C-alpha cells in the first residue's frame, strides 16, 4: 500500500500536493529586486519566490543552492514559500 505522502510526491499536481514539502535548486535570484526562481527537482517546473519567503530570514540565497520548499497560493498564483537551503 502506498502512503499518502508517497502519493503526493509521485504526483505533484494531486490535490493537497501544493502544500507538501518539495525540493529544488535556485535557478536565479536578484538581490535588488528581492525575488528569484527555483527549479523543482522532480518535475522541472520553475517556481517564483520572494525574498520574504526565505525561511532563515536572510532575504538572500545563493544561485545553485539545493532547497526545500512548499508551494502555496500567492498574489499571482502558486509560489514557493518556506524556501530553506539544504546543507551539503
């Protein structure tokens, strides 16, 4: 039997999947604008994030950093939130 979490991970578009933890890589980040894009490791989708959504409060993150994040509704659709760099 497949666990609910495994089902969500298998289908990132399943109901409830938007709010589950995901992994990706920061593709771009503009310090002056305070926004960036990350690429989801599983789906390859690009996700917008604002610097206020970086989990450690630093408001900056390195391009190329592997991150954990969630997708939640934002002003213009789903966006990455709780963006946290994964050490390593």
